[in-house]
C-alpha cells in the first residue's frame, strides 16, 4: 500500500503588508528586500487570529478537496514553530476542536521549516502499516507574533499562513516514492525562537544552498529516478536566491521550481503546502506528475519527499 495526497487546502490572512511598510520603520527599502530575497509582500494575521485558526481554515478546504468527511480523519499532525501556546497544548488539539473532528490522536511536529516534510513522513508510516486511513497533515504559522519588528535582518523575511493535506492510501502507481530526512543539531544556535526569532542569516543561507541540492539528490536517487524526470520541485520558500542557487547546482532550470515567496514571504512550515495548493489551482500540477518537495530550517533540519501526483 502506498501513501499519497487525497486533498489540499490553504489559507492566508487578508491583511497584506508590502515591503514599503518597512521603509517607515527600518533602515531598508523595497528595492533591497526584493533584490536580496525576492519577497514583495506578506500576509499578517490580526490579533484575534492565531496559528490554530489559520490551520483550521486550511484543513476545512483540504477535507472538502479530498471529498471526505471530517469524521473520516484518523489522526491530526501539525508542523509548526509558532504554536498558539508556548509549550502545550498542541495546535493539533486546538484544530481537532475547531474543525469538530473525532477524538483522534493529535500532535505537533517540531522540525521548523522542514516540519511539513517530517510530518508527511510520519503520516506515511501510519498509513502504509494500515493503522490509519486518513491523516490530516498541516503546516501552519503565525510567525508575525515572534518577530522583532526592529530587526531588519529578520522582520522583512517572514509571513503568516497555513496549508493542509489529507493523506491516505492511493493506487500503486501514485503516492510517495521516497523520502530523505536529516538534522544537524550543531547548528541549533543559527536560527531559533526564544521569545523572539533570531537568525544568523549568512550561516543559514550557506546551509540552505548546501543542503537543499544534497537532499534533492538523495530523494531522487532513492526513488530510482533522474533529475530530468522530476516535473515540479516545491522547495521551502525562504529566499529566491537560495532556490536559484540550488537549481543552478542541480543543473535544473528554475522554472521547474515553485515560487510563491514574492506574495507570502517565508511562512516556515506552511510554505510547502501553500505552494502545493497554488500549483494545483493554477493547473500546473497534473495527475501522474513527479513532484519533489524539499524543506530546510532551524535545528538545523532538512526533509525531502518524492511522489507521483494523483490518487
Ligand atoms: N535592508 C537593508 N540592509 C539589510 C537588511 C535590510 N532588510 N538586512 C540586512 N541588511 C544589511 C546587513 O546588515 C549587511 O550590512 P553590513 O554589510 O553593513 O553588515 C548587508 O545588508 C549585507 O548583509 P548580508 O547578510 O550579506 O546580506 P544577504 O544578501 O546575505 O541577505 C538575508 C541577508 C537575511 C536576506 C540572507 O542572508 C538570507 O536570506 N539568509 C537566509 C535566511 C533564511 O532563509 N532564513 C530562514 C531559513 S528557514
């Protein structure tokens, strides 16, 4: 039995914050941010909206898209680094209540911006052993509440949003082919949230440009494929230059990489499912396409999943 994706949903708050908004408060400019990161604008959640609200909205869309009922969900996993509560309860428990799911197991997966790929691989284990049939996997973040708005090195990079998928068994010629997960705890100090988000931008940049192509190579090789056979790469959206450098290193044209950070910036664990939904909505992703998702982030962590799209 192979685990695959049965439905996808996403949600972003309505409030748009453009780069120009930072020009009033920080020593920066729209031109600098756009040229150095590729970001034009991001969404910012209001005070009455927290991570679990974003997650619940995206989940409801994913459930509808999958054509199942909320009562069919057997487990809830939320990848997040910006939970509603510091510590507990998990966002997954809050989502369970908000979407009125059954009293199924619910837990958060903490692997920062690689969290969504980690959570997908956790779900895959339960599905392929026949333990659970439908797992709701969410990437959701309200990063804005953890930003130091006086720090131009970090404040400009992030946004709020959520994406969700329903995972379940799919036909033999579809679904997840391989995965590659890893972590390097020696880099823990390079990017962390303790009250506020702090980052050594240059070190994280170097790590991303090194690790992203490496993980893609691993996952493609494990799937028994060549890079030329991958129709679409969905990379974590941190910086367009990181994606372009990774594409260069792999010898793949950058048009095969999904790029949504111009509109949403870095929504941490949410960037991959957000981009996935945009690719479905635009009609670019079709049944039978080979997709590689790749995330990297604090930990330091990384994760890739190769799959054939469709049920
Ligand atoms: N506006 C204007 N100048 C800025 C700035 C801003 N918003 N942010 C930083 N700068 C300055 C720096 O202070 C530095 O000045 P200095 O040379 O006087 O010290 C200069 O720009 C160049 O800094 P540098 O770090 O070399 O810039 P960069 O081109 O590498 O871009 C980042 C900085 C943060 C955009 C880049 O390092 C990055 O994207 N890193 C990875 C971030 C990331 O992906 N994080 C999440 C991973 S999940």
